[in-house]
């Protein structure tokens, strides 16, 4: 599950806002979101909403607080817990693309059977926890670019 979560966060970090690969990161998350497209109410983001169509899912992802995951400057995994062999909870912090704000999120994941006895880790919930401002001295020492 850790590899899946890292790959999805990498895709969100590298998400393009225009051009040939526009919204590929959001599409990657949508592909691994354990969302029933036929259900009108799903609580993937913590409150019930209709996420069956990609455009509705995208609308949530491009606004704050989830928009901070897009093109984030850096991230840190804070904790993880393997509830059992089919459930995982990971907590992480991201620094936004401007290096000014950090946000904390949790991802609840489950291992789902796909076909022919294969399975893959899916994200059941992506939850925003809180946000904090970053002082100039913190952002300059944490920056990944000169």
C-alpha cells in the first residue's frame, strides 16, 4: 500500500494543468479511488457527494484543501498503520507549490480483488486533517529548489 500511495502522490505532484498530459495526476487518483460510480452519495473526501463522474471528482481536487496536493513542493510520511492484511492507514504532510502552506492528510486504503485472483490497493478515503502556514525561514530551509 505504501508504494501505491507514493505513486499516486507522485502523480499528483507532477499533475499538468494544460497540454497533452493535462490532469493525469488527478486521473491516476480517480483510477485508484474506491468509488462506486453508480452511487450518488460517496464519502471518499469525508463528506457525502456525487463523485461518479471524473469532472465532479476533479472539481474537488482542484480546490483547497485538496488542491494543495497538486504540484506540491515536498511531502513527508508521518505515520502508517497496517490495520490487517487488507486495510492500511497512511498519514502525510505536503508543502504547497509556493512553499507557504503545509497541509496534513490521511489515506485509508483497502486491498481489493480485481480478477483472476489478482488484487490491488485502492484508496477508500482521502481525508484532509488541517493546514498551517510556514514561516519564511522554514520554507527556505525545506525548499527542494535553490
